[in-house]
C-alpha cells in the first residue's frame, strides 16, 4: 500500500492509523519527506529498468464484490506475473477546473493499473484481470496509464469525453498532422499511409547487442510484432521519443 499526503502532518498520521492496524503489517516506511524523494514511495531500485506493458481501466465503484473478484484473479495462492495497482481518486481531481480542459474522467472513484512483461501468456493474464473487473468500469481509461498496445483510435478515444476527443482531433489535424503525439487527427485516413510504416516508437539507432536500454526494448517489441522506427539522431543516444513512448519501470520488491 502506497500513501502520499501533502496536508497537515498530524491529520495525515491520524488518517493512516486505521491502515497501520491492519493485521500482517510487515513494513512501515511512512515518514516526512521532501518532494525530491517522492519517488521513494514505490521503493524502486535505482538503474534497474525493465520494459513494462501497461493497461488500465477506471472504476466507478469498488464494493465488496469487486474486491472479491480482484482477489479471485490475483489473491493468495495464485501464480501470477502481473502487477496491479489500485489508486483512489477524488478530491481536487474530481472538481472541474476554472479553465476547462480535456480531462473527462473526473467521476472515477479508482483507477486499476495492470502491468506485465512482454511474454504473451502474461499479457493475456493481465487482460483477463481487467476483463473480470469490467462490471465496475466506467468505460474509460486514464491516458497516463495507457501502454504501448493501446495506440489505436478506439483505444485513445476511451481516454476522453466525446466532445473533448473531437476537439483534440481538430487541433491535431491543424498542428500535428505528422503524428508526433498519440491523438489521431480528424482525418483518420491520414493514419493509413502504409500498414507497416506507421511508427509506434522512435528509438535511438543503437544495436541490441550493446545491451542498451533501447536494445532490450527493441527485442521486446520484436516479440510483439509492433512496427519500430529507428531514429538517426545522435545527439541524444538514450532518450525514447515519438508517437507512443514505452514506459520503463523499475523492478518492484515483493
């Protein structure tokens, strides 16, 4: 369980007290920390990147039946190579801003993120978990958690309200017709330049044999049969850029 609280310290500790009383607590790292150390909340190891294949759904509710269903899929006694994370929403995120924006999923109560490695059987198990939780889904996804497999027009559309998506397509058509970002242009036929030439990724031109981060990622993408565009830009040898930037997550301690 991960917690971040930016309010009064005494109030935050009071709210955490019931969680600290849960039976079976093995480790408690709650403490004051500076913003620079917020990344420590996940206990990620340093400089040990791995390719992660993410998908998510947003939940309108999380009742007892939903918790039991999730436990049935990934609870004690289950052998799984899938990591799931439930995040509680609400608060300021649920309130419309003074200046309207394209965030159209403010009514969600929770997000459910599921992560696997690139192995097909593990990705199928990840998708089965999300499918089992669909009865509690709002039908929308959170774009920050959309993975490299969710770059289709329909997948991107699920992250935005209808009117917002149409507006984003109009802006895309005008300012980014070359698909540097994931929102499809208004003219969807512009995507069909060539069935094999639409780059989902732009990776630096580095051979996989060097054991680089880009090389390892290229091997994972080859297993998925996804098109990859190799950049010839030499000034920045490692950063990943382009249409759908794959997430590199650190290994988690279990």
